[in-house]
C-alpha cells in the first residue's frame, strides 16, 4: 500500500514486478491527479490501483486522467420509499458485497 512517493520508490527499489495500491479512499483525499503524478514521478509503468471508495465521480475523474486500475466500492443503499397503497409486491436490491479491509 502506497501513501506517498517515498513508499512507491521503496516498493520499486528491488526491481521486482509490483502492483502499486493506493491507501483506502486516496482518490477522495489526495485526488486522481496526485496518483497520476506519483506514478509518473516514481517511474512506475506497471499495474496500479487507485482506491476511489464509493465515489463514482472520482473514479470517472481518474479514468479521464488515464488511470487504468480503480477500486470502487458499491454505494450505500439510499432511502426506501414507502409502499404504494394497494401494492402487492415489494422489490428490493440485494445487499452489497462485503468490503475487505
């Protein structure tokens, strides 16, 4: 897990193939431009994953900037509307998958 440029350089120093993984929610805190600059400045050309938490707008921003590996958590469920009078069935979406830490 990479929190900054020094950590990225440390991970790349042995010269082995690595996938750089951002800190959880890094796209919300640092931004996608920061991640792109970190990858550029570290010289990493391999796979990388930017964690966008549950923010699809940040994921879209990252894609627009050229990021290819993203982590996007499912959005929390929104408020449920009350059933209509006379309705006989209720539909609900399945719960989102668990988030691994």
